[in-house]
C-alpha cells in the first residue's frame, strides 16, 4: 500500500492562535491548535513555519514521563516534528488553549472561538485516536509532515 501524505493545513487564525486540520492521506483526522503564525519563529510563541518536516518518535524527552504512565498501552514515544530550523522538542500533544502549546500542535476533536482565539475540545480523545495512526505511518517509513498555510 502506498504511503499516505501527512498534512497539516492551517485554516483559521485568532488573535494569538491558529487552527489547523490534520490529514493522513486524504482523510481528515483531527483539529490542531497552535500559537500565531509569525514571520520569525519565537520559542514557545509561534506555530511551526510552513514547509516540510520529518516526524519521529522521541523516547528521551521529559514529556515521555507524563505520557508513558498515562497511556501505557498506547505510548511508543512522543511524536516529534523535527528539522525545524533552530528548534527541537516540538511534539503533538494534549491541550486546549494556545497558552498550552509552547509552540507545539495540540490535538482536538472539536473547536470553538472564544474572545478572539481558537481553542480545541476533547483533546485527549483526539490524541488517543490520531497518535496510533501517526506512529503506524512513522514505523512504515512515512515520516514526512507537510505544513501548509491557508489562512488569509
């Protein structure tokens, strides 16, 4: 079977937040929430720049100590977005508000706009759904993430 394209498509921007769709193949899998789009990435306050990156499983970062016991049957390492110039430790993880992203994409089943910023809802459910799909693709060698801005 052919490898699926993993794509993060940014669809809306709030005052301090960016809402995206995550596709694996041609199928929508979940919403993602990040910080604002900025011309220059500011550590912890900016979304991933548009481009193509590698996904890998990180087994050593501190977030593993939170996720491994919380999801013992699921966790195989944090899904990390690598090859971002001058940045590392950018993980797909759980959270609801742009203040919880630290520059990482947060998973969500739904979204809402509140006081000019997006937030995602049922983040843990979305994470438990999309995490094994991403791990499967990475293990098949399909480890490229395309990040595309469609925010006007």
